[in-house]
């Protein structure tokens, strides 16, 4: 079982970001620590009593959280559920010098993995992406992270406007040379409600041509694999054994608990959703001891559909037994004959060269109910 803890605050809002992140002039740290601990304690009343295999502090920018808050939450989580051997505890962090200065403290309280939002390796692109750090500061933070944490990952965004395959190939080669065991490599997508969506609607932003973006996607997979970090999910690459255990819990459709503003959870067949706006979530904690705004018992069909949507993102695919009730067997046979799906007897798996077609494949093989 996995635990996700959402810290909703950021220094600024990036123009591509549609995550539940908010900018506030000030944050009452004691109030937030107390509220998160209350949300966690409420979840412990209903969640299965199974040891946690991972904790993920996500956001927002959880590296803005005081390390003492992370320490309190880690201690409480262990008291509520216990920890599996080798538990993975990840902190998402922005690569600013202020946050990097806290890495030693986060490591001391139990965080053993960091995911850095570098996003690009040149200052012009970082400005375009609205990032608060420059390249020198970002790489300095990466160096500090590698000093304090055994496991470090960082994010890059590619398929940016006007980007050429040669430019991305050089940037990715530089990234691979830093020696981390995990990279999250995302194509730039224009999400509704973002600043980039507004610029696109006004004609002030031109996305990269789809065919060129597809070429860069294939280049990314082959280049990373050649460097020893094959794709294990659509956008995630790792040396064998260094995959994100927390994200694997999502993609393998294991139980996971979610606390904090906007957090989602799946526990024992029940879906939970917390209030999204920080102030509404705080009010709910005060009124009802938890931040839940929606709770739904999922049917067997809904669970199988969710498992299918998540599991086919993985190179390993998903056991057929988990999704048998919601797949169209004739469509599966047809796509297998076309070599879009692998011919495995007990697993459903997209062929690596067909990952670009994942959404279309899912539409084709999912049976309506």
C-alpha cells in the first residue's frame, strides 16, 4: 500500500501546469502540519492495516514544506500502518538554492528519494517554461541532491515549440551523463486552463508538429535505453531496479491513500477525493476531521477499467485476469495480429513501438457497459 501527501503551494504558477498548485503570500505552517496529521489520522480509521511500501510528498512544491512537517507525517504514518522493509519515501523538489539547502534535513528525517523539477537545461527554455531557477542553480541543486540521497530522479520537458531532434538529442545526452538512475521525460502538452492554453487560443503559441513530436518520442526511448535507462512506462525511464515504486503502485492498481488538498485515493475498492482548494480543505478538516469531498464504492467493472487505463502505460502491461471483464476479446485479437499488442498468454501488453497509439488502443479494446 502506498501513501500520497499533497502540499499545494508553489512560489509561482508555471504556464504549462494544471496540477493542484497555488501561490499564497503566507502559509501558517503549524496549522498545515496539524491539518495534514488530522487528515492522515482519519484515513487510518478506514484504510487496510497493511505496511506502507512508499510515501510520496507531491505538489505543488513540497520541498517548501518545513522538514519538521515531513518528519511528523512520516512518524505518524509509521505509527498508523508500519513500514515495509526498504520503504521508498520520495520528495518532489524544485531545484532552487533555498530548497536544496534543506536537503540534508529532509534526508535526516527519512526521505530517501528526491524527484527534481529541472525541466530544461538552458536558461532561455527555463524562462519560456516559467521556471524560477536558472540552469546553473538547477544543476547545483542536482549536485546537492546526489550528495544526500541514494536515489535521485529529475524531470525534463521536450517537444517544445521549434525544438529540433538534434537539439533534444544533445540535451538528453547531457542529462544522461549526470548519472541518475531515473528520468521522467515528458512531452509538452497544452492543458486546458493553463497560461499556455490562453496563448495558444490567441495564436501566440505554436505547438510542435505532431509528426516531429512523434519522432522525438522515439528518439527519446532509443537514446535513453542505449544509456541503460529503458522506458518502463510511457514517460519514465530507469535502470533496472530503480523504477519509482510509488508510481508503480498506481500503474499496477495497488491500494494507495491520498491526503491533502485535491488528493485522490483508492483503498479496498473505495475511491476518495479531497477538497481541491486549500482553504476549502482546511475548513473541511475543522468541520469534519478530514478533507474528503467525494467517496465512492467502485464496481468491479469500474476497478477493472481503471486498472486497464493505468496498467497499459507500463512496458510490462497488466495481468489479463485483472481486466478480463472489460476488454473486447475480438479487438484484442485484431490488434495482436497487427502487432500493436503483444501475443502474451496471460498479460495484456502494448508493443513498445505502439506506445504512441496508446489512447487509440485503449478506446478500441475497452468494452462499454
